[in-house]
C-alpha cells in the first residue's frame, strides 16, 4: 500500500494526502511486519548489487 500511496502522491499531485496515509499505515504495522519489510529490502539490495557486480565483470 505504500507504493500505491506514493503513486497517488506523484501521479495526482496529492503529496500531503499520500504522506499522511503512508504515516498512518506505518503506525499500524506490527513488529513482525517491520522485520519482514527489513528482510525484503536487504534481500532486494543484495540481488541488485550482485546483478551490478555480474554486469561489471562481463566487461
């Protein structure tokens, strides 16, 4: 839902609305959901950096 509200903010120019909705959504996340998000971000960053390293190695 965060990306959904970011899209509304950027696409429709409703930045204040989207920021308020994102903050409200973050307030209701449980600790387990925050851990899952953190792990997801870490895994995504690792995949991206590995992909970049592989592309650089090809040259």
